[in-house]
C-alpha cells in the first residue's frame, strides 16, 4: 500500500490534481447545457469519436461502453493498459492513441 501511495504522491506532485478534478467541477454546467440538446439528436452523435478505454478502470468498466456504436456510428475504439487515470498511469501510450489532426 505504501508503494502505491508513494507513486500517487510523486505523480501528483509533478502535475497537480487540478486538471483531473476539473471534469468533476463542471458536472452541473455540463448537465445544464445538455438540457438544451434537441430530443431528436440526444442519442445520436454523427461526428467521428475516439473512445479510449482504460483496461483496468474500476469506474468505467469495459462492459459499460458496450453498445456505444448504436448512438455513435463513427466510433473508433482504443485501449490502454491503465486504470481510471490513464493519462497519469500511461501518458505516452494514451497520447499515442490520439491521431494527429491537420
């Protein structure tokens, strides 16, 4: 346990914890904005989407992403060997899954 604790202290000392928490801070704002989405498009996203699954994520387990293709026809899937905080556990590998856009 101490080894795990030390790892997290080292990682968050380098980069801070503000970035990972910002998503949670905006949940209310996101929910409010989502109320303005027309009902006809709420369950359909035609844009290309890259979904990066963290293989060992105990929060968003792979089973929860099954069926996304129904709402996202242009879905591309990738997987990294990380837990919920993929960008902190495997930053290079996670970033390598994101294609460059011209």
